[in-house]
């Protein structure tokens, strides 16, 4: 099957969140603060999806910061909130991303960024990471008023790109995002960035690797 458009999740898949760990540790006093924040953010966004609460990434991120602060029994200053949220604009790409995107485009694929972040934040992230010229398009879920893995978000991406949904393939390092894409009818390729086991209850993609370039080779081969 000819899958010409490859969607890339951004945070953790394309951009390395490692630079956030010392900032979160300084604010919350714990090595686990970033992972706790991320898990609470996912929980909150999932509740919003299920109960049709309209919000955006910036609002949920700020609410979650205060929830994490309460967990550690501290109170963040407005300056700390601004610093923590602002740090998401200054993330570097994984070293395998530019070669991966270049290889896909050389083989005739269109590569598109798809993120739960706002369009403004994604564009800022791409500029900082020097990836602007590596993506053919950027999509944010903000137009939908929802978040991945809401099926409507993946349908929105297909409509925006004017492509049949089964002709799209999502590359992601989150099993919930991969499962969401597969559930909505997309193809998916999972890049294992963390070593955390893939949830056995989720739909599992046939393209799965801890090497981005190996994964890209699978995508190219699957096009044939």
C-alpha cells in the first residue's frame, strides 16, 4: 500500500525532553517531576477528550504544573511557571531525526509534524531545533479543540492533508498515540525511545524498532 504522507509526533518522538529534567528537578525537588507532570497531563487531556471539555495545551500544561506542585507540597511562583512552560520552546531534536526526515523525502514521502501543542509552539520548536526546512507541513490539534488520541484528531489530519486516512502513517514513541492512530484507521510505526514495554492491551504496529533509521527503512519498504 502506497503511504505517501508520514506524520511525526513531536514531543519525545522528534524532540528530546531530556533538557527539561534539570529544570523540573530545580522547581519541584524531584528527579521524577517531569515524568509525573507528563502522566498527569495525559490523564487530564484524556478526561477532556472523554467528557468533551474544550481546552488547549498551554492551559492543560499550566493546570498540571500546579497539580504536580501540590503533589510535592510546594507552590510555584508565576516566574517558575513561565520558565517551565517556556522551556518547551527550546528543545533539541534527536540526532537521528534530520537523517530520517531527509531519507523519507528523498524517497518521495511528504513528512508532516502533528502535535498536541499549539501551532505557535510547534513552529517555535521547529525553528529552535533547526527543523523548519525538514518538514513539509505542520499540524496542531488546536483546531479540533481536542487532543490525541481522540479519533477525531487523526480524522482531522487526514482531512487537512486531503488524504485517505489509511494512506497516512504516524511515527510516534508513545504507545497510546500509536494505538490511537491505528484505532482511527491510520498506519503507524513505533520508535522505542525509552525501553518501557509497549502496553499489551493496545493495537501494536507491524513497524516497531528502537532504531529510527531501521524504522524508516521499514516505512520505505512498506511503500513498495
